[in-house]
C-alpha cells in the first residue's frame, strides 16, 4: 500500500461515516435538540473555538499525566508480578477486582478524599482506569520469558541485571505497546468521567456539561468529536513510538 | 575458507569428569549417583527419551543447575569449568531486534567487551550465512537461524561446548548439513551432545551413552568406527541404530 493510500483510506472512511450520519438525521427530520448532524458541528466549533482550545488542553494534559502515572505504576507492579509467582497470585485478584469496579462510582470517593484538588483528581481517575492493561501486559511479558533464554545468556557471561535490562524488558515491548494503545483511549474516559460527574469548570467534560445544561446538542456532539480526535491523535503517537522502539516485532508484509 | 586454527584461538580442551550427579524433579529423582566422563577434544553423545533427565545433566555440567551435595563437575586439567563452557539449545533464541552480526556477537555486547567483527564475519562465512550478515532473524529460515546460533556459540571460543538437541527442530536434510558443519567447526573441542535421535548420535559421537530408567543411569558407551561425521548409510551407523533403539526400548519397560 502506498503512503498516499494509507492516508486516504481512513479519511475516505471518515467522510462516508459523516455522510451516513448526515443522511440519517435528514431522513428522520430530527431537530437539533434531538440529534445534531455533522453540518452543525462546524458552527459549534467556531462559536466556542477559544473554549475548545483552553478546555481541550486541560483534558489533554490531564490524560497524558494520568497515562504517565499508569505506565510508571504498571511497569513497576508488572515487574513485581512478572518475577514473583507469589506476588502474581496475591495481586491478580486485587487488580481484577479493582478494574471491575465502575469508575463512575469512584469519582465521588476521590472527589471527597481530595476535595478541591481538581487537577490531581482528574489525573488520578485517568490513571485508575488505564493502569490495568499495562500492568497485565508487563507481567505476562516477563513471566513468559523462556527459561532457556536465561540459560543461553547466562552462559554467554551476562549478569542477571544485564539480562533483565537488555533482554527481558525489550522483549515485553510489543505487549506493552499493545496494552498502551488500549490504555490511551481508556485514559480519556477517565479524565472525562471526573470532568463530567464532578464538574469543576475545567476540561472538555465541563464544556460537554454546559452544552447539556443549555440543551446545545451541536456543542455536545462537537465535544465528543473533539475527544475522538484527541484520542486518535494520542493513539498515533503511541503507534509512532511503537515503530521506533519495537519496530522489529512488526511482521513483514508479504 | 578459514581453518579452525584461525577461528579457534585457545583450544586446550580438557576432559570433564562428572561424579555422583544427583537431581530430583520435585520428589521424583531423575538420576542419582550418576558418573560420566567427557573425553578431551572428542564428541560424547547422551541419547535418551524425553524427560529422562538429559537436559538437566547437561545444564548441571554447564553450571546452570546445582546438583546434590556430593555432585562434582571437574575438568581433567584440574581447573574449574566456569567460563570455559558454551551452551547451545534446541531453539536458536536469537534476539529479534538484532541483526545476524549483532546476534552472533551478543556475548561480547552483553559483557560490555569490544566486538571482534572480523572474526564474526569469518565465522558467519564458514557457517554459510556470510551473505545474511545484515539480515534480521525473522527473514531467515530455521536452518539459517540455527547456523547463526552456532556462530554465536563459537564466538565465545570456549573449549567445552554443550549442546541440547540443537538440530532437532530442523528438517532432515538441513539437520544433516548442520551436523557436518558442527563437526567441522567444533573440531578439537570437548563436546557433549544431548539428543533423542539415534542417527544423530551415531553420525556425530565418538562415544555414545544411552540414558535410561528411573532414576536414570548410563549404559556402557558405544564407540562406532570411523571419524565423525559418519555417512548415514555406513554399516556401523546402521547396526548401531538397531542396538541403540533396542537399548532405548529396554529402558522404557
């Protein structure tokens, strides 16, 4: 596939999607307070362009900060679980249990615990919703490292620390990036949960909420689209990082 | 083609004596009080069914597994085995993010030493993968990958080489070629080859032991006539196969 095609294909898909959406609204004759159509989004974006920039930045940096936290936590706990069977057995039920809790119910708890710390709270929620796949991927990547690898490398005179740093960790990179792609989109959900459920006047979640209060459906949909665009953007950042650091794992196209 | 004299630098291959080797898998003893001598500069093959403890014995000699209190692994020249043993496994375990040269020189890289690229290229050439020096492992066939793994082992230039079924994952013809190559490149080294293939043992072994029973013991060695690598159709190889298969079957009762 040529690079032109690689860019054109998703854009054509997007255009078809927008046309279908527009058509659906038009054929049903839905008014703006029931369902917005793509042609309403442009004016909505333009009207609130400064708010979109300001609140979009809020949401973006909080999401990225939450992700960073999730990566740090996930790598450390994943390493502990990857190397110790006991820790793996001890921590898995806890992690799974915590992950099964709907995060919307955690919002009021966090908001009460750290009252007024809106930035921190939002970052924390993004973290809580996105650390699980990262932890699991690192733990699985490390625990499935073939013992013969270790034998060969030990017989080549490598220290255990070298084996860990130069072999075990790089070997988990493909799994790690796979998990990170999931975590990126999850983190946006976390950020917006906090911004919508516990409104504090910041972030795209707040913009969505004000759209809801004033029954401005085009604004609400514009927020959703902005979130989707940011999610796609961050996803491709991860894809690029993956190409740089784990490009060797990619199958040759043949 | 470079001779072994230029590729193998410090080859004073010692004999190795394993005495009272002892290992249990859980509560089940795999072997107990097992003795084995690897003669200096020769190929010793240990033949046995899967799960009999061949690999454990080999890993014990490699120092990757500790045996019982009375277990001793000594070199014939009195010094320790540490640092003189190279190990090769059934799978190649090439690192997917390093190219062929990078994998061949992995030992030096991991130890933070200077990489001898000339020697690596000469050895890759001798192993028939000189053309692929810059290829990535996933571009190579199974046989080529195992050649690279063999070069990685040879780069260490250790006088003792322990091989755990290194050719068993290859197709028949590739296996024969790699056996010939290994004999040529590992000349003058003390080699222990663990295998479940009687033909392989008979082609390569100066001395062949059958490992059998529970706990496992070693029978008296078979010493086929002629120099390895022997022809697959040589009389001693054919009659030897019958004997080895019989011994394997008897132990399975």
